[in-house]
C-alpha cells in the first residue's frame, strides 16, 4: 500500500492570522504531498513499501530517509498546532517547571533553537523518558533517529513562513509559541514518552 497524505487536523483558515490559509494550502497540499509522492516513487516495487513509516525512517539514510522523515515531521507538526489551547497542569507542567523553570523558559529555549537553526530544519521539544529538553535538527533529521521522543515541533524551513512573514522567521516562531501550541497533543505525547 502506498503512503497517503493525511488530512490536516483543522480547516485551512483555522490558524489565521498567525498562519494563513494560503500558507497551509501550499505547505500541506504541495510540500507535504511532494514528500509522500517522492517516498512512494522511491519505494515502488520494494519490500520496504509495506513497512511502517517509523521503521523506514530508522533503517534508511539518504533520499528514502529524507522523504520518509519529512512525511512524519509534517504530520507531527500539524498535530502540534491548535489555536487558544489552555496551558496544561499536572505532570507535564511540573516537568516543564523542573526542566525549564516554567512555560516562559520553555518558550525561550524553543525560540532560540528555532531562530538559530542555520538553514532548513526543525525545533523540537523532546523527552528521553525522564527529562525534557529542546533540540534543533537540520533538514529532515528528527528526534527518533537520536533515541528521543518528540513532544512538539516547529517547522523552520522557509516554505513554512515565507508567504506570511517573508524572511522574518523570528516573528513566525513567536506567533506559534504565543498562539498555536497544542498543549493537549503535547500532554498525550508526554504521557506516552513517560510510560
Ligand atoms: Mn515544511
């Protein structure tokens, strides 16, 4: 079975004005779709074509890895975005206080990672099962390749923000951190990573 493009978990207009419908339409239907299409072409007729996406990511390098990881990264990025999501409590809030000194400290670390990633890549909140940390990766690279569980990500490829913010990556990152973090998604990922 070839891989298919998952639907966005919201309408194209849902994240405006922070991420426009035009950006979402291009980013999902063109960029994310292209990674799915390229991956299917690369795997056509090969036994790996029927393997789970995560297994393909963990066992390949080069073009297959790049396209498979970008399919996974984008699906994960969409799920992490939601407008007006209240801050979490419980174990996640306690872990953020322990490892970042609170929500502001976490946002500062994510902002620094996202704005200092040179060229294309991703900023991540991750867990090693005990401790939370922030990391950045280049191009398609992702936490699972380093034995870490992803809780949240920000796409800092130029195609993620150029329509709305031109070259101002910092403004795009600030708008996401202040308005679009899906804490429910992070809480579920935190629970899974801590189990
Ligand atoms: Mn992207």
